[in-house]
C-alpha cells in the first residue's frame, strides 16, 4: 500500500491540469485573468495540486504560473518542465513564491519516443532523469517525475527509470498513458508491477495521467487507483490534448458514489463541480455535450414516463447521485429589475461567487442592464453574466454595434466601433447575412487572415428573451486554433463579442511557441 507521509493511505490526491494539458486542447486558450479565476475555483473546491502551466512555453505561461503561485494558498502549484536545465530553472522561478510549489519534469521512456522523437539512447535518457530530477530537487522539495508514453514503455527499462527518479529525489512518480492506448486491467497491472518491482517504490506516491483517445481515461485511472496509485491527474470537463484527459468530475464522483467498490477518498467538495465546469466551458468556449456524465445538461434529466414515475415514488430508483451533490440547483427566477445590490451579492455568494468590490459593481451594472432587457433573471443568466467579465488585457474590444437585416433587397449591413490597442475605430460593412456583415466589419477594422471554423449559437435559458451564448472558433491556416465565447440577450452582440474573444486568444497564442521535443 502506498505510504502517504502519515496521512490516510486511501486518500487519492487530485492533480488538476486544466490550465496546462487542458489548455493544450486544440482551440482552447486562456488569458492570465481567466486562469486566475479558474485556479481560485479549483483551490476552493479542494484540488490538491494545480498544474498552472508550462513556464518555458511563453512569457504568458510563466506569468500565469507565477501569479497563481502567489495567490493560491491551500493547493500545491506545479509548473511543467522538460528534462533540461533551462526548463527546470524557469519552472522553479515560476513556483518560487508558492506556499507549496512543485516542479513537474518529464521525459519520454518508450522505444518509439526515444528513437524517433528524442533520438536518444535509453542509457542517455536514464542519465537525463537523474540529472533533471537532481536539478529540480535543488530548487524545490516537491518534485514530480513523469515517464512520457509510460504505458508503452518496456517494463525492465521503466523500472530502472522510476528507480533512478526516486533515488534522485522525486516524491511523485507519474506514469502517463500519453496516447490513450491502455486498457484498464493492463494499466492497473503496470502500476502494480512498478510498485512491486522497483526497490525504492515505497518512497514515492504513484500517479496516473490518462488520455481519452479510446474513451477509457476514467476507467484506466480508477483501475490504477485500485492497483495502488494515489494521485490522479485530470481536467475539468475532460479538456485536453486530442480527445482530452481523464475528467475530474467523473473520477471524483465515481469514487464518491461507489465507496462500496472503491473505498478511497478525495479532498474535493463536489458541490463546486457544476460551477467549475461552467466556468471552464465559458472561458474556453468549449460547450459541454448535453449527455456528458455529471455535468451535461441532461445528466440529471428524466425524460421517459416510467423513469419520471419511479423518480416521484423514490428518487433512488433512477438517481445514483443527487443533483445537489454536484452543486446543481433547479433553474428558478432569482432576481428582477427591482432587486438591489445586496440581494444580487447574496445570490452570487450562494452560488459560490465571491467578487471583489470593483468586480461586484461591474457585475451589478451588467445585471441591471440585463434585467432591463429580460424580465426574469435565472441562475444560468447570472453565471453567464459573471463569466462574461470585461477582458482587461484584450487588445480588441467591442464598443458599439448596429445591424440591419430583413427580407427587402438591400444587403445586410453592420456599423461597428471597436477599441483596438486603446484607440476607437469605426466602419461600415455589408455581407451575405447579418453575421457575415458583422464579421466583415471586424475584418475591415482589424485586418487579419484567420479563418472561421465554427460558429455556434445556443440559448442560455428558455424564452425569446433568453441570452444567446455564441461560440466561435478561428484558425490560423492549420497552425493554431482559438475558440471564443460570449453571451448576450442580443444574438448579434454575442456573435461579435465571441468572434473578438476568439481573435484576442489567437493573438495571444501567436506569442506562444510550442516547446519542441528534446534531442540528444
Ligand atoms: O500526456 C502526457 O504524457 C503529459 C506529460 C507531460 C505528463 O501530459
Ligand atoms: Zn497529457
């Protein structure tokens, strides 16, 4: 059984990598202020380790890890680093102000990755492991080492790598299923084998990091926990590279709901799950599929008559966990145009939002504007409104918009003012439809060659006065993609804001270069 430095041996550490691996989802990117907001929610919900970024990747990543390290007090803050001195020192610098800072360093250990990607001999990789963990340990006490593509690594060699990493001072050993290839019993056996065979295995906590290419990330993680792993790496909404990572809400709720089969605990206050999911979705512009486990809109909806009848007689007939346990409250009218600042503040606090004075004033003003347009303001409207905070660091912001559309033979027309790098610019444009005209106006005011890949609209609540939530994805001719989202009672305003949001994110992404693989 894994030693937990005197703590409960069945306690599973939740390591959230939404801000690092999650941000590697094609199209997802977050600015500093957005990352800080997500980190605050993760800390509040009891996440043990927040992987805040890859500090060497860009100035923005470094700043995000460093700022999060300064403000987060309860969770450990980790920065990722390849096995080079430059990467590790940058990560060490970024986490140096953290109450609890961790350097997470990795190198690939599978034959495929070593031969083709790293072009390094296995013995050289072993040397690098000792060197890199030693450098990291000279900077911080808490070092995690990862065997990239661990699940496809040769067993004897992997044992030697793990032993070397522990000997050099790594206290967490992570065995990623980088390409989502593993199946549960095989992956559990791999973790069990390492824990049994590596002579100093009892000096480290074993961790798992599963990708979801075959839809098995959660199953693999749970199987590994049963085999002795005591850290699970995961992301909110399962965000992440390609098909994503192990979904935090699914793994946490599975452990909580099936205590009989899996008697392990986490430190997560599950009532924050819905809020975290909505926040990540609205910031990244990645909608949550309606039938997604735990956080999908239909996850607690019962449609069939037989199910509804059963539910009315006894909720547990069809409900294995309560909506309240994941922080889902029934959609009800909460406030209207006559509600005061205090009622607004209290309601936000009940929903888990603690805003500072300035942010509260801004949000209250936006609420009043919304209540003028919309008779009933629901919980979902408030979530969209608070998440729709002014993006202070953005280069481009919408100032005003007027649209003309209709059935007569005049082309749809947009008049628009944008603030670009602090200067307000205006223009008029036409297009095939109102959305096209508005997007043409943005292109005229801020010429760029990004292509529109996705334009999607959905209503936040019901009724014709509901806010529209628009998602826009732009692509930089195959090189990068960025997704933006915005909500407004006016679909056209939401569309323009979502486009501008995606464009701002694409501009930030251009500053960030993807770190290349190491070479010998
Ligand atoms: O998937 C992976 O192997 C990773 C490592 C860097 C931990 O994300
Ligand atoms: Zn990963």
